[in-house]
C-alpha cells in the first residue's frame, strides 16, 4: 500500500465536513459542487451514444462531445486557478 505524502481533502459546510479525495480533478469537482452533475452528464452522453446508427450521426455526436469536453476543461482550469488564488 502506497501512502501519499500530501493527501487532499475537501472541506465544506464551514469546516464541519471534511472528505478525503484522490485527485485534483475530484477535489475540483467536489469543491465546486459539479460532482453532483456527473450522473446527469453521464446519462446525456449515454443517450447521445444510443442515437448513433451511422457514420454521419457519429461525427455529429463526436462534435457535441468535443464541445462539451472543451467547455468542461476550460471550467476546470478556471476552478483550479481560483483555488490557487484562494490559498
């Protein structure tokens, strides 16, 4: 078992709740509250994938995925910068 030197924690409810996280991504998602949206995003992605019946439809769905992930990455970088400014 490998022990991490600097474990990450999310503190919420004015310091009343402390939860250990395994990665920076998980930290950002939980700190921002986006972790609650992940099941919804997963459901939307599954729904879109079920619509793929041909290559042209696949290309359109891929474009939607690319736009969505591009926005998520930008949001995560902004959250990370915000977290760095607060510390």
